[in-house]
C-alpha cells in the first residue's frame, strides 16, 4: 500500500477528469503532472499509487514517467533552472550562461544545491530559438539571456 495520496484538490480534479477521458489509463499524463505539481517530483510510491488508481502496473507508469524528460524522478530544488543546450542557444552563448550560473550557485548542471533551493538541468530545444539563449525557470521562460539578466534574477533569490 502506497503512502502517497493525492491532495484533496487533486483528488477532485482526478474525479472530474475521469468523466472526460475514455478510460482510466488515458489519465496517466495528467495524473503525473498533478503529482509533480503536488510534490515537486514523482516518487516510486506515487507511481504505485497512480498505477493502483488507473488499474495499470507501476512499471507502465514508470515507463511513461521516465520517457518524458519533463518529469522529475528525484527531488529537485525550489527553483528549477533548465537551460537549453541545443544549437541556436549554443550559437548565441548558452555555454557562457551555463558556466556563469554554475559559478554563481556552486553546483554543476545535473545537480541541486545543498539547501535544495536550486536545481540545474540542461534540456533540449525549448521552442524559443528566436530569443536564444533561453531557459525555463520553474514555469516561466527567461529569454535573450545575458550574464546581467542571470545576476538580476538570482541575486533576488539567494
Ligand atoms: S535551440 Fe534553444 S530554444 Fe531552441
């Protein structure tokens, strides 16, 4: 039996969505998003809970959750910085931006600060190539990145 449970609000949302989807299994992705917004990441316990709820296996849920890179399969920091590593951003200076962020926060990409405040992740194209270099900062995009923009953002949060 899983320790994880949907919050009251998510349980309500789940019940509402059930009426609109053809079967329980097709609720996998929206349910994974609900879990991630609730907990910040998707634990094995949450996968077991969801599998039980959807009448599928934890392995199926794990397969879906691990296929999509936007799902966090381990705890992340309060602020998730995801810098694009694809061509347009690279040509426009994303490497310099990444080094600056790493030096400023004292962790490398792929790591989380000890105080669980910041997690740094490299991602593929964010679909914002026209405003490269770009990153996402939790649910927001920050575009036309410069070292000054990074300083302005991080200095208010440190
Ligand atoms: S290449 Fe970076 S947003 Fe597309």
